[in-house]
C-alpha cells in the first residue's frame, strides 16, 4: 500500500471522529499524572480499581481481544498500559476503536494491576488530542536509505 493511500485513510478517520458528535482535536487536556509517576507506585497498586487518573501521550501499540483491548501510551516520562472494555466504557468505546497507532490521545480512568502484574489505566474516557496522518516508521528497519539517514536526521 502506498504512503499516499495510507495517509488518505488516516485523514478519513477524522470524519469518523466528527460523526461521533465532537471535534476530534482538544484545545486543552489537563493531565493529572505521568507514566513514570504511576509506575513508581509499584506494589501500592492492587488489582482493585484505584484512584482516577488522566494521562496523555502517543499511542504506540494497540491490540484487541473481542470487545476489549489493550494499548500502550508513551508520554515524556515513560510508557503505560491502557485497558478498554466496551461494557465498562459504553458510548466511549468507539473512540478507543477509532484511535490509531501514532495518534496523540488523552485517557481518563482508574488505576489497577492486571493479572500479569502490569500497572494499567482502565479507560473510561478517550479524547483525540492530535491525529497522526503518517504511520510510524518501521521499528526494525528504520530508514533503509543511507542518504536520507545521514543527511535528514
């Protein structure tokens, strides 16, 4: 698939955000915690849902499991896992489904620890902060062109 085609598909997603009834770009998003602060709590975070936090960052990975999904959000301090489930989010779940890897999003929800022991934010609300029109570069290959790699860092 060409880059032009991928970029056109990503721009079309903006119309899907507008169809949900709100403007996709937030003019302001107040963050209460950063990823490193939440991860530093360590053993204090239990499997029960804790305090409500608001985090924002770039969506780096996203994987679905039926009507639920996990994602990783990268902010300036580190990376934290996000959990979204359709019956818990209700009308907000389509917003999580529309978010693509590379987009900047804000997530509000309760902090808890998963069965595998990872500290996670259960998404109650998802807000699109900025849409990424280009896909992220491939993780393993990077820039294969030597000229571009050395001159346009």
